């Protein structure tokens, strides 16, 4: 099983993906958003038995989290019952 940590460099913002929080590369890149999209397209299906997507509890990733849940991703509760996170 693969584990993917979602970063703020590729997030949902105003109903589309955005890379506005990403730092730029030293060498010029023709389409930075397409490069990031392709990276996630390669990483997401890596798990043979599935993929766990970790979305940090960061305000900039709230829309991304909601979008993933809307696609059918399951919300896994941590083993600790004193977690402040909540499914939407």
C-alpha cells in the first residue's frame, strides 16, 4: 500500500487546481501546473493494494480535502479519540 502526502503546491482553489503557493524552479518550466498534475497522476496509482492520501490539516488544503471526499475517498479516523479533525 502506498502513502501519499498531499502538499500545498497542488491544491484546489476556486473549483480548479492551483499552484500559486508553489515555489518556482531555478530553470524555466513551460507549464508548472501541468508538471505538478502529472506528478500526482504518477504517484496516486502507485499502490498495488490501494493508496492512503494524507492531507494535512492546513487551511489551504480544505478545498482539496473536500474534493477528494467528494470523489469517493474514505476518511480514516486516527486511533486517538482526541483528534480535532473532522470529516466534511
